[in-house]
C-alpha cells in the first residue's frame, strides 16, 4: 500500500508511526476506557461492586461470542482494496454478526443458560437471573461491532486513524457526560449502564461508517486478484480462532476466581484492576495494525520494533500511577466504590500486572509480522499457547495457594502473556519471517506488494 499523502510519506518515520498509532490507540483504548465510566453507574446499583462484576462476566461471554469476527479488521486492511473486495468483506462481516446473535441468544435459553451461568460461573438466584438478562440485552451492542468493521478497516487502510478517532472522542465524551449525569440523578444500576454503553457504541458506529464512505467510493474497480468471500473467510478463521482463545481465557477467569479462598474479594479486585489495565493493553495490542500499515522491512532498520517497545513501556508506566495513594484512593474507593480495606490489595494487584502492556506490545509486533506475511496460523499458535499457559498456571496456584487469591488471576495472565510471546517468536523463526529488526528473509507477497 502506498502512502496516500506524499507530504506525510516524506516525514520522519517516528512522526508517521506516531500520527498513525496514537489515534489508533485511542480507538483501542476507548471500549475499555468507557468501562470505568459505565462502571461508576453500575457499581452504584443496589448490589454495589458485585453488580459491576456480574455485568463484566456477562459481557465476557458477549465478547467470546463476538470473537468469531475478531480477525476481521486485519482481513479488511489486507483484502478489501477494491470495490468488490470491500463488498465481499462487508457481506462476510454482517454474516458473522448474525451468527454471533444466534450464539448469544442460545446462551440465554435453557438448557444452555444453566451450563454457562450455573455450572461455569457458579451463579445462583438473583445473580444467575441478572447475568442472563445482561447478556441478552447486550446483543445490540455486540452486533454494532460487526457493522462497523468495514468503516474501521477502510480508515485504517487509508491511514486516516485521525478520522476514526473523531468518532471515538465523540463516544467517550457522550459516555462521560451521561455517566456523570446518571450518577447525580440517581439513575444507577446495570440497566442504565448497559443502555448508555449500547447507545454510545451505535452512535460511534454510524459516525465511523459516514466518515469512511468517501474512501470506499474511491476504491478502484474489480481486479483479477479481488479477494472472494471464501478467501477472506479462510484468512480470518485462524485470526478469529486466536481471538476466541483469548476470549475463552477471559470467560474462564470467573470460574477460577470462584475457586480462590475469598472469591468475592478476588472477583471485585480482578475486574476493577483490569478495568484500568485493559485499556492500556488494548492500546498496546494495536501494534499489530501498525506493522500491517508499516511493514518493518520497508522502514528504517529497527524503527518499528523500537517504537513498539517504547509504546509498551509507556503504557506500563501509566499503570504505575495507581501506586500513588491519592490516585488509588480516588479511583478504587471513590469511582469504583471498592471497600476501603480492599484498596491496598487492588494496588498490589496493579503492581503485579503493570508489565503486561509491554509484553503485549512486543507480541502484537510479532503478530503483525505474521499477518503481513500471510501466516495467520502463527498467530493462532500464539493464542493457543496463551490459553494453555493460563489454565495450567491458574490451576497450579489454586491447588498450591502460593499467593493470595486476589493475585492469582493477574499472575496467571502475566505468565500466559510471557509464554505466548515466546510461542509467537518461535513461530516467526519457524516460518522464516523477517526478524525483530525487519531484515527480510522471505520473498512472500505482503499487503504492500
């Protein structure tokens, strides 16, 4: 892919990477960043922080179902380069969205609801009923993610992440304003929080589609290498399976937390701590799209890799701000309504998991290399390794109890991230893909050829 702006192409690589990445990072951060805002509405409901934790569990299932399309953005950046290719991509995305609706509905009706919420999550009575209602009413929000895929992929491919950021800023601002208003007016609880999230997400989806339309209309006519729906589906399957592995690991967390010595405390601390870490990790994970847009072999030696490490380090440092007592007391106690004795525990959990964004940034860099070189199976192997490591480590800790229960989930996720980074690096070498610093060892066609 050629630069769409010759002036931009002549600027230093750090400027171009930053101009592309930071709006993209905000795009990734936004979904997770709005969770603490919505959490302030939900956590002030009649069940307090537990109500927010139950909503997080229900939406973990939603994201697991939605992960059938988790590889679609990368697929669209690579294949939706002609009008027919974009149409095929849109048809594929909407079709996967309809499949997600069916799967999500099935999870809410007998006998599947008993398996999901009863056997897996160990929920009973009011919590069982709440989780099921939350998941069912999350269907409109989940479908919006499939509708927006074409717009996002188009803007990313055209390196117009600034336009995508405009829609994201609008959604964040909308969520912030209404969350403050809702809390002050006493409109709290999961229904108000979920309704606010769904409304804001659909507003963003409409804006993204409108902003992408001019670029979609300028796509070239069909060519001989136009990617069919089948070809795009075949490419996205390993990426989506990898995304499903990550989501499966997320849905398993509540199962493991229920086995810890003090499950209520462990559950509350986990979801509140990761409510901060997830936005930072989401930003770090956007390095995969950076590598697709700026293949390292076409850039100054080492520049993209150094940028990835710098971004990961910056995100990890931000998480350390919650080690400052005034900030910790304000966020954990004031915003998230965590009990005062549990605030020091949440600070320890944040200290343990603070390095995760750095690991994710390095891993996403390698995943981008694999995608550009048409090796989606390397990404799949990485995610399989992540899930396997998380299960093994968590089970070992639950049995041996070497650390307090509220640290077990963070420790297992950190160990899984490190192991999956090792797996993707081995896969990169095994597939003879360009090394860390972009020296090409393969002549395979990439996105930019």
